C-alpha cells in the first residue's frame, strides 16, 4: 500500500514532465516551419499576408508563446490599421 501511494505522485510528475517536453518539441517544430518563411522573398510574404519583421518577431518569442498565433495576430492588427 505504501509503495502504491509513493508511485502515484512520481507517476504524475513524470507524466506532467513528459507532456511539457512534448509541448516544447511541438512548438520548436512549428518555429522551424515559421523560420522557413524567412527564406521567401518579400513579395511572396506579402502574398500570404505577412511582413518579414512580423515573422522575425514571432520566431524570436519565448517558446512558451504560440508563435503562429502571435504572427497571425500581428498580421491582422497591421492590416486592420491600414483600413
């Protein structure tokens, strides 16, 4: 009984750590995809609705931030301000 009680918190901690590491891995993979946008020329970036500085700013955010969501937010905000 005692060993069963001890294994629950340890199992919970390991599971929490595993989920956090997996989330970090996914965010790093998304960042790599966003960084590939920087290989496009400015006209192509304009065609998809983003500016080079927005992409650069998004990929430089901390990994705790969702860079793709922030890129979209920045782009929409810029485009709305032009109206």
